[in-house]
C-alpha cells in the first residue's frame, strides 16, 4: 500500500507538471495511464467512483 501511494503521488506530480508546462505527448499519455492505474489501486477509488456517479446522475437527471 505504501508503494502504491507513493507511486500515485509521484505520477500525480509528474502529470501536473507535464500539463502545467504544456509538454503533452506520448510520455504524458503514459504518465496519465500509470497515474490512473495506480490511483485505482488506492482507497480513493471509491470516492472517485461515487463522485463520478453523482455528477453523472446530476447531469442526466436520474
């Protein structure tokens, strides 16, 4: 768990820097995929899923 959280933090910071400096390309896409992959392995996945579901229901009216 500790390794997963540190990888999430590392990829999150790296992705934020890539977006900040508009350095988007294959490398940024790989970082984004890895960030999502490792983020899905944390306990934050439930919160993100609930938030996405709530926003979707609000938009669609269900």
